[in-house]
C-alpha cells in the first residue's frame, strides 16, 4: 500500500530555509525530506522522554 502524505505549508525565514537546503544537499535529499527527517527526530526524542503521543481516533 502506498503512503499518502498530507500537504502542509510552512513559513520559515529565508535564512533558516537556506540552512535547511544546505543540510539537505549534504545529506543528498530534498529540503522537504530534510524537514521531514528533523520532525521525525524531534517527535521520537519527545516520545522517548514523555511516552507515546496518543492520537484521537479518526472518523
């Protein structure tokens, strides 16, 4: 089964985006994938410290 990714707009400073693009290039991935990776790491670290984040059931 294919993954579906929900589109999400994000506003960041030009400087931050330029830095993300530099990191992405160094890791040979797109800026979008670099941001996704950073968010996954952030959530994983949070859950390691505080436990799993419970999501409400979807209708």
